[in-house]
């Protein structure tokens, strides 16, 4: 009696994929799945900025990068485009307080990502190591029309020769770049006095906001205004100060308005 043995067919192997023409480097199923997972937004990576430092990405780097820290001069270098597939994308969220620079593989500057902004980058053509990259940058959550408005009609007076803070006219806005306007009704008791009003940031004068006026008659009401653009980091206060050369300066109805233009610069 003879025994018939059935034939066997190999249905799997330890090398199931041919990786030519892709950015995948692994060979086994498990390793390829891990590599694919690393190249999705599900495995984000945090990078702390280093002064004049760099983060060099390669084909296995996570496609979502979060940047934190306070130092300046940091940049991201994108991978060799020939090791990637067309359409490869990266999301870089700049949560640091400094501008982040993005470069291609050959160190050409592509664009900047301001603080509190997110860059989305796509590889359009992988024909060279530099590649052809396209993308866009959007501001973070604290963006758009974010405004502060403080008003008062409580009389404030000063006889100081130096800049004196108007009571209750201090605003500490969230980080960003702001257009700032101040206007008020004032009165000077001295016809020969020069009266000044100015915007301060973090206790320091914003020089281009310093305005002054002199009137030929005493106790004459006059309107005043000034404006500037300034960046703050979220802990820096904006306030309004006044001074005069003699007599008493009275400040009546007044307002200060801040409108956020975008991220801090």
C-alpha cells in the first residue's frame, strides 16, 4: 500500500514586500507596519528647540512634529526627497516662542513658521534630493480677531514731569502681535505746558507712540490719540502713561483698544 502525500504551497514568507519605488525600508510585515505607523500623525514627536540647533528628518521620522522651547535659530531640514513618495506630508506645530525655519535636504530655505503657528507641507516631486515641496502655514488657536477694549470716564490728574501710568489702563493680552490705539479727552491747567501721552509695553516706552501737544489757553479741552503695533509674549502688559511740563494735566473720557493681528513676531 502506498501513501499519497499532499503537496504544500508557501503562502507567506519573511520577505513579503518588494519596496522598490517606495520610502519603506523594512522587509518583514511587523517592521513595515511599525514603519508605516511612524510615518503617520498617530506617532507625534516633541522637539525642544536648541539655540541655533537643527532637527534633521529622514524617511522614518514621524510626520507630525511639535516644537517647544524659547531659544531662537532652530530649523527643520526635510528628508532626502528621493527616499520619499510623492504626496508625503509633514505637519510641524511651532509651540515655541521663536520663529522656526524650514529647509529642504540641501539646506535651501523654504519658509518660516512663526510662534504659535502650524505648517503643513507636501512633497510634490521627488525627482531630486531637494524635491519640490508645497505647503501652507496657519496661526494657532489664539488668532483672528481677538480684541481688548478698556474705557473709563473717571478723572485722572497728574503734575508729573515723567511718564505716569493712568490708573486702570493696563492690559495683559495673550501672546501675539497687536495694533494698539489710545484716545482721550484731556485738559491742561497751563497755557504754556507741553502735554504728552505714550504707550508702554512691559514697563518700557514704545517710542513711536509718544505724542505731545501745547495749547495757547489754559483749561482748554483737547482730544488726543496715538497708535502703534507691538508684539507681546503673553505676560507683558500694555499700559498708557502721560506727563506734562507744568501745571496739571487732567484726563477725562478715554479708551485703549488692542486688536490681534497674528502670532508674536
